[in-house]
DNA sequence: CCCGATTCCTGTAGGC
DNA sequence: TGCCTACAGGAATCGG
C-alpha cells in the first residue's frame, strides 16, 4: 500500500541510477492500468534524457526535455531496477530501459497504478491540478487544517485521507497520526480545536518523516527500488494491532470500519 | 458543495 | 487438498 513514504523511498532508490541517463526503449506489455497507458507514450519517451525524478503526492514524475511521465503505484505497484536481461514476471506491466543497460520495471498485480504523460507542465495535468498541499511543506500546518475543516461534518480520518485536503496520507498513516495526536478517528473534523489540529499536523509530519527514515512500511507488496523492504512496520503503534494493548495505556486497540476502510485506534487514548 | 457508496483489480487467508 | 468468499485499499466517480 504505497503511501507517501513508500513512494519517496522508491524515488530515492531509483533516482541515482536514472537521472542523467538516456531512455533507450520503453516496453508496455499491459496498457489496462487504472487509466489506459496512452498510445504513443513509448515514442515520446524514447531517446529522452531523464533530467530528474520528482515526487508529487503519490506520483513520481520523470522529467525529460520533452515533458514528464507520471507513474502512480496504486495499491500494489512497485518499481524495481533490473540490471540483467531478466525475463519479465507476471504483472510486470512496463519497462523503461536506459542506455546504461539498467531497466526500470513496473509490477502491479491489481493494476490500480498508472503510467501517463504529464506534458511540459505536469502540475496542470487534471490528476495533479487540484491536489492539496504536500504534508511535509510549510503550507501544511494546524492553521491550514483548522481552516479547511470548519463547517465540515465528515470524520477527521477520511478528511485526512482526502488528497484535495492533503496528499500522501493513506489508511496506515492516517490511523497512526490520529493515535499520536490522541484524536478519535470518527470525531467530526469541524469540531476539532485549532490547538488539537496543530498537534495533528505535527503528528502527520512526524509519522511520515519517521517512516521515510525507515524506508517505508512493507506489509506485503512494497519493496524499494533496490528490492529491500521498508522497516516502519515495526514502528506502527495501532495499525494492524486489533486486540493488542495500547502501548501508552494498555487499553485495547480496536478496529472499526470508517468510510469502507479499516481504522485502528485506542479506545482510551483517542477522544 | 458535501459526503457516503461504488467501482476498478487480484493475491491471500480463512472457513468448511 | 480444494473450493468459495471476504478482504485488502488509492482515488475517481456517481448519486442523493
């Protein structure tokens, strides 16, 4: 379940081997991803030099002089660097082969990922244009959360997971940040004080930064560009701990379904 | 506009 | 062992 830390870990893993390299060939084996892979994407990229790899929300942007390719990992997507000419495995949907011989290979069993053309101004792409701020930027803070939540009756957890409010926070880190801030996931967003929103914004930033340091969270599918799993799973405090005692107060951690998502929280610490 | 439900998809786990 | 079902959830879209 790649959220921001997993995508950032992937970026850091693959960028050093791709930046400055020329794309020799792009091979798409399966065009039916979350959005159809556009016809002609191979031709647009071939011969271009990868200038930089940027992350925006959960998208990776491969910048070239002709424009940027957009890659989203969806739920089960992963990018790996393949050095030899290893034959593609099941669900290896596309390759970006460099002149150096390195191949960037995308695998995604459930095909919720995407491979798109963002053009010269990718921030104007329809999928990127209306995204909220980056959680690790200065724009994202308690004042901002307080302001955008006024008058809204939605529970705080689905609000945090709404990419139009803030990007990169998925199911795992929303539960973790709310635990760290002591806020009940079902609390109406519009009824949370500015002081508590400040705590929440800091908790979101802390948990994401800590996870990036650990190389992300590997539950099952996620591996970084170097093929190594992330180790933040060991540092999860409530996610996946249904029935276990809270590490802070020993009351049980419970799971509830909120907006069709499993939500983990301490019945005592979170109000 | 707001917000909950639905939808896409396949590997895995649990029940029998 | 094998078959069936439920579940996992990012995020666009639909409908009330």
